């Protein structure tokens, strides 16, 4: 199942902070519905780096803590969010952030497909 922002959170209401949607402690049923256990896993030791999301990314944090600062060029004021174990998060395509892994992190993630539908050649 390819999650989209509406189906990821229904019926729960996520917190929306400058386009980043966060749901704290989603139910096990929601995680199963989304197929989170089948998503790839990303792990990191504490570090800090800039990142631009080339695709919308849905992530579920299993362990650790990460501070995400939204690039202030995109927003009027600097916004820093702390994401941690138990958070289900959707970050939109095109958002630029600084990721600060403050505690070793382990998360499942899913990036939206960029499937290009090919047009079949017209037959004469």
C-alpha cells in the first residue's frame, strides 16, 4: 500500500507544523494498516547534516531522538522540531532541513514513488 498524507493519519488528527505532520504514538492497528514493518530501516549515530527531501517521506521512529530544523529561507522564523521513538511523521517533498541526530536513531521510512507513466505510441 502506498501511503498518502490523508490515509496515513485517518482517523487520528496529526499536529501540522509548517507542513510537517506528526502523530505521537499511533496505534498498532494503524502501523499494520500502513505496512510499516515492511518499510526499509535507516539508522544513524549522533551527527548533524543538511537534507532536502526529494520525495515526500513518511517515517516511524523506533528508537532515538532527532531535532529537525526547517531551513529558515523557506520560513519566516526558524522552527525546530524534536522527533522521537513512537512518532509517525510525514515530511513533504521539497522541504529543506538540518537534521541533528541527538540520540542514536532507528526508523522505518517510506518515500513516495515517482512513477512516470509511459505513453504508448499511437498506432497509425
